[in-house]
């Protein structure tokens, strides 16, 4: 009589290379705490707490009952959506894009950023990645077989990479940049991009610019697109999102734009992975892009008020923390008395019922920092400050 040997399933090596995904781990801890009946203030994940704007929802409601939108969508998106993106981009950045060859709608910018390296990175190719950085970049490079070279972002340099050091590297295939930055909220100006584009041209580096937070800025200082620099289209692709600008995180829609060959590479990858974006969402996205700028301005003012409330509250505790110029994250050194960012985040949750994100989750250079979001009401921000007052 034979004894059955249990069937062994082993993950692919690429999965073994990945650390636990930061926000999944945070969500697990948060769920466990709430299951215990605790009142948790979530300053962890950057997900807007206010609803999608009503006129966008109305457009979606009309589109979703139209049978024409129930079939497979075009891989490249509705022509009307691409044209609307081009119009928005021209108005916002004074940059012209060809709707047919230089714009490609995505199932959220994260999806596009994840798939893009598969179109341009071969196993062993060197990819420059800023540290700290949004964790999804690392996974996308690993899945493509790229070799990650990390560039530390230092507070003393405004969390911008050292361009002189970048110019010294050899055989770099791709570089990721993200401004306004997650997690640091730092911004990059035109002078920075001008020098970066020149280096990329000289060195043959493909630049991947993530501008998911382009419209979340404060004090009237609009972030710059890399394409405001002459010649950037020769080397760059840029990713944009509807998620933060219009409170559409769950809708999953964004776009890539820029160099037509890079767009072509992304399109070829995606045509083999998905069948496009649900067309009703594309129709709603057209309406979103036509939103009165005053409504988006109201959203910015809301975050700005929350920013000032949280920053002033934390400073009243003796915690010296800088005020972010963009995005909806507060990024600061961990308070005195704590050893590292994981210990700090754990103490916030266990002793103050506050979820915050340890800086080390964004890379080794993020150690010693902690990130808090502005995606809760002013009342909850004040409660969070008072809870922290008891433990700091």
C-alpha cells in the first residue's frame, strides 16, 4: 500500500525576491485592531476619504446602462478620451501630445508602471531606482528581471537624486523618478528635469516619470511635467492618474504619455495582458477631465487645511516636522525616544490606535522616517494629535 506524497507547490523565483507588500501588511494589522473593537485612525494608505465628484458619478451612471459600453474596449482607449487627455495636458502644462501615438490610457497608473518594464527591460539590465520609493516600482523591475541600483534621496538635498552621481553610472537602461514624490512629498523643478533629460540623452537612459500627484499641490506652486523640458520626448514616458485629482482610486484609470516608441512598447505588453478599460469608466474619465478647475482647487484647499492642522499639532508636541509642498503625505523623522521606523509605527498602533507607515517600507534610505496621510477629516486629525500627545 503506497503512501501519498503531498503535492508541493513552489513559488517562482521572482516572487521569492519580493518583500511583503507594505500596504497589504499595514491593512492586515489595521483589520486585526478593528476586529478587537478599537477605534483606529488610519493615516496609513493614501486613499481619499471624500467621494468622487457627483458629475463624474452621473456620467458613469448614464454610460453603464448603454449597451455600446458593455463589449470589449479598444486596447488603446476611446479616441475621445485620448483627445481629451491631450486637451487637458496642453492646458495644464502647455505641452502638445499626439492623441494617437503619444497617449495610452491605463487601468490605473500603477498597472502601467508595473507593465512598462516588461517592454523595455531585459534580464540583467540596470535600472536606477530612488530610495525611498513607492514599493510597486521595485516589484515591476524584479518581474522584468532588471538589476536595481538604488539612489538615496537625502533630506539635505530636498529629496532629489544626486544628478552628478547619475551621470557617472554606466550602462543604465531605465531610471524611475516620481515628483511630487511618494513618500516624501518633495517636488522637482524645471531646472532639475532639464539637467536630468540631458544626462539621459547623453547616457541613453529611458526616463520613467510618475506624476500621480500632479494636481495635489499647495501654496499655488504647480508641479512641473518632465515634458515642459525641450527634448524630453526623446527619452521619457510619464504616468498620470485620475485617482488623486478626482477621488477615483477605486475606478482604476490613468494614462501614459510621451515618447511614441515607449508608448508602443507599453501598448504591445498590455495588448497581451488585458482587453482595455471598461468603456463606461472611460466615458466618466472624459467628464472628469472637463471638471471646473475651481472644484479641484476646493479639494486642494481641503488637504492644505488638513496639512496645516496636522503639522501645527505635531509641532505643538515638540516634534519638528516639515510642511509638505505637494501630495497628501506628511513625511518626517521619527520622534525622539524611538529606535526605528517599524518600532514607531508599532507604538502608534498599539499605544495610540493610529496607523502610520514606517519609512523603511519604502527602502533602506527611508529608515528613520515615518509617513502619515491627510486622507482623514480635520476632527480625526485633531484626535490623532491628542492621542500622540499622550505617548510622545
